[in-house]
């Protein structure tokens, strides 16, 4: 049987035998889990650090790319309209 994630082998349990006692750890002090607020603060710090690494586009780059997107949207819309009109016309032809 696979031992996925186990640190020690599984013991065979016979019917009617008492269950083995759980092992106690010998660590002096267990590390405390951070609170939800501490986790949120750490996440926000990480977000700020990552946002400082971003290279933001200039105003001209943003304007030019917006024009490209609007132009391509219009071209694709026009092409789809023409294709739809052509197929509708062909569908209505008498057979």
C-alpha cells in the first residue's frame, strides 16, 4: 500500500486490540498560527510590492492601443455582419 504523506509506517490493527496511543511531539514551543488580520496585512504588503514592479503604459500608448481595439472590433463586427447577410441571402434563394 502506498505511504503518501506518512512519516512512519502504518500499523496493522487486529480486531479487538486496543488502539495505539498517539505520539507526543517533544518540541518546546509550537509556533503560533498567524491571525487572519496578520495574513491579510501580509497579503496587502505583497500586493503593494508587486504593483511597484509593474511597468505601466504611458498615456499615448494607452490611447493608441484603445484606438487599435476599437478599430479591430469595428472591422470584425463589419465582417461578421457581411457574412451573416450573405448567408441569409443564400438561404432565402428559391431551390
